C-alpha cells in the first residue's frame, strides 16, 4: 500500500487536526511524498529515435523520507563504503537517549541532535585512543534514527565501526583481538556524563527524573562486504516500508512490525490522520545530516585511509559506474531519448 495514496486520502483530516503544529520540514516531506512519480514532481518527455513514438515519464521526488526513493540512497552508500572496506571485524555500537529526555529532544531537535552526535563521537574516539584498547585513531559511520519498530519517538544513534585503529606516530595499525570492542557499561557511563555536561553548557534544562543508568549496545556484525550489505539495509531503512502497511479500512490504517523481544509479528492501528502524524514525527529538520563519517573514514581523511589500506594490504576493486537507465520504446523496443525536462513544481505550504 503506497504512502502517497494514504496522504491523498487523509491529508485534509491531518490538516484539520494537526495543521497548526506541523513544522515546515514536515510540510515539505508530506508534499514531496504525495507528488512522487507524478507530473507535479517533474517529468521527462522522451521520444523514440526509430519510430518517433513519444510519452512523458514522471520523476521521483528524491526526498530522504520517501519510502519509494530509499533504495537509491542505499546503493550509493554501499558503493562509497566498498572503497573504504577493511579486512577486519565490524561492529555496530548503539547509543540511546532515555525516555525521560525524549520530550526535551523533540522540542529542541536541531540543538540536541547536534550534541548527541558530538558526544557519541568524542566518546568513541577517546575509547579508541586508550592504550589498552585500539591505541589509535578510529574511523566510523554514525546514523541517527528517531523511531523504534513500533514507530514511537525513540532517538538513537547507530555507529558502524571497524575493529582496529591506527597509531599515526608509529604508523602502525592495531588490530582488535577477538570479537570484543568496548565495555557497554563504561561507554554508557562516559556518554551520559558528556551529554548532560553538553546540555548544561548550552543552558538547556535537564529533567529532574533523568536516570543515572543509560544504555549503550555493542554488537559484532561480521567481516567484510556481507556485513556492510546487511548494515546498509538496516541503517538506511525509511520510517516504514510500504509493504508493512497492511490495511486501510473505515478511516483507519494498520501496519505490522516485528517485536524485538519476542520476534513475533504485531500490529498497530491508527486513524488515518494519526498515522500520517506518526510518520511525520520522524522527519528531520531541513538540512540536518543523519549519516556522518568520522576519523579515517571522513571525506577529508583520504590520505590516512589510504595509509591504513596500504598497511593492511587492501586490494580495492574498481567499482564500475552504475549504467544510466535507458528508455525503451514500448512499440518497437528501440532506444528513446530525452527531448524535454519539466522541473518539479515549487513546494508551497497548504
């Protein structure tokens, strides 16, 4: 079931109930997804070189929260990561903000998401520099997610990290021994102290019921390309896969999800407008990057990454450029060419 179909049906009710509270970024996401692959999202006028048959093709919206446009983003990320792949064990480290801070985080998204990233990064870098651990500079990719499987607001950051670090003074790579990266309890304790300190520095009031124990999770995810392929699907998933929207009946929408504890399929049902509001809750502020590279995986650290790959004797395969899609004539099967490009209509608030 397509999300844009539900938007067209329940958008009036959404505006009536939530119109005064929707943010500009949410309006933009709503309109982009609704227009995706329609004439309003732009069109290509293509014509056959052989028989002159012509027709228009609607364009995708390209919005990062559009479930239709997610696959392209996954492929692009995976192509980039293949050029950074190291022959070591990989880990996924997850930092989660406690429930008591979620209302505050939602109210000050840009500021707190920025601090969230900064504290995660500084914590992991310092743990990597520990002589008893990796004793060197690390590299990793961090991704912000704002939802759990039930689609509740649940901000957390996943970090994909190779098990090793480079000591730049000695020009030496230290490989992780075994499949244990960092102590989860120590990570959570240090991260908590830094995050609360950052809130204080920004003069952001901390709720009095903030817990003393926070949660960090470290998971071994395998080695090489298979691990990255698995992670790409996980990290770049949209808020909801359209195949999981199972019913739209009598003004109510039902979706399914897998309970992370029982591994069983469960269902949630909302009114159409409440379902759309739930999806829009996870639209990030405009311009905020939810995927970021750090350390020797950062775009500005190409020389350092090359040094690491040289030390580890990495032989990179040249990733072929993805072939541009050809347009085939439905009448004579010849190649069609683009004659006119009609750009998308400007998005305006409803």
